[in-house]
C-alpha cells in the first residue's frame, strides 16, 4: 500500500462539502445582517414606499 504524501492534505468529498457549507452559511449570515442594516439605515424611505403603495389595505 503506497504512502500518502505529506505535502498535500487530501480531503474526502464529505469533508469538502462540510467546509463549503460552513463558508456558504457564514456568507449568507453576513449578507442578511448587511441587508437588515441597510434597511434600518433607510427606514424612512422604505416606510414611505410601503405607506404609498399599501396604505389602502
């Protein structure tokens, strides 16, 4: 049985998928936080838009 190279760290598909999932989840969390902060920053504009289009409901 050949010896595995010590230079490279080979990962299984499962390990690569879990690592990619963690990175994707982290990116989505930060994107959601930035979106919420942008909405809170311009809340008057968003409120005016909602009031204009959905006032009669």
